[in-house]
C-alpha cells in the first residue's frame, strides 16, 4: 500500500535539548497513554503540533517543552534548526516535523505534565552512541513481522521518527558512503543469511525501472522464508548500527526499507 504524501510545510516541531557536562545527555519523554494519540506510550523529543497562537515553529517547540516538561528556554538558546522529517509514515498519518536543537550547560530539573508525558529522562549520549544497544525490533501496535531500528529504554523501544532524527543528529551513519549504498548492503546481508539457511538463489538482484520507485532491486530465492528465525537473528545487538528504516519478513518475501526510504525485495518462489 503506498504511503501518504508528506505535508509540504512542517505542521509540528520538537525540541532536542542537549545538556553539556561530564556526561552529555539529551532530554526524552515517554508520552502518556491515550487512545487518540498514535504515538501513545512512545519515547519522543518534547514537541507537538503548531497552535494558531504560535508565532512560528520555534515558538511551538519552546511552548511544548514548557508544557510537557516544565522547562523554559529562550529563542536565543536555539543552536540549530535541523531538516524537517516525516513522523508517522508507518502509522498512516504522515506529519512533517521541524526539529530544533538547544544546548544547555547542564541537566535541568523536569516537571512532566501527566496528561502529556508519563516520564521525562535525560539519556546519556554514550548510551545512544553504543551500537550494541541497538537492534531491529517489533514495536507496539504494528505487526510482529515488521521490525524497526530501536534502542530499549526502561522496557520501551525508542524507534521511528525520534530514532531517525537522533541518528541523524548524532551522525551515527556518517561513516557510510551513502544512504542508498548502506541500504543495499543491508539487503545483501539479508539475502546471504537466507542462502546460509539453506534457501537457493533463484535470481540475482534485478534493477527496477524509475516508474517503480521507491522499489530499487528485487532478488528471488527458492524455499520457505523462516520468519521467526530471521527476525530473531537480526534483533540481536551488533557492532554496527542498523542501516535501514524497516525490515518486514513474511513467508513469501523480505522487504528492506533503506536509509533513503528506498526499498529492496527478496521474493520466495
């Protein structure tokens, strides 16, 4: 099913509050559980949709930070506006979000609004930069066959939009030659794993034409794809960060969505 087109103009904003000090940290909140909120219970940066009274999206980020965490910052404390990024693509509710980076001299006390945030935590950047803490995991409310890059925090996965913005901000994939090459490399690792499990290569990678974008390449294997084995294998922590946005494993095919949102299919025939 095609994903919804993103909005042309950001409709929401988040605040990335980076605390300097002996143990650099970033502020995250775990959203309150609410039926009307598709991100209910998820880890996120403080933020939300722009209100009519907000002067601009920076104003939105500052207001939401104050409302959700009880932290008041000034516009002059904004260090950088990061590229707008889609949130909610996998939930069918694409929203373009503007992230703003703030730096403060140390960890600040928080007073979470229980209507908005179940908890607020300062997470050391050393934790987020440790690849052995990252893996491909299923997430609440989505099918078990879909696994996303995530890091476990207090029993809840940090994944999706917040994970993507965090990895971009911290430059966790900066050493890779390009997002597309990293995605294809991940797809090749999947294919080689299936062949090592006894499936036979029926057809090497075939390039798809431009009209079929975002699908880039397709390969075919003979045999039954062992869904649980694949998911369990790639959930294990590794020495490198997952170089994809989604791994979807079903008996008839494996789908990889790369770092540039390009797709690769391995079909069982």
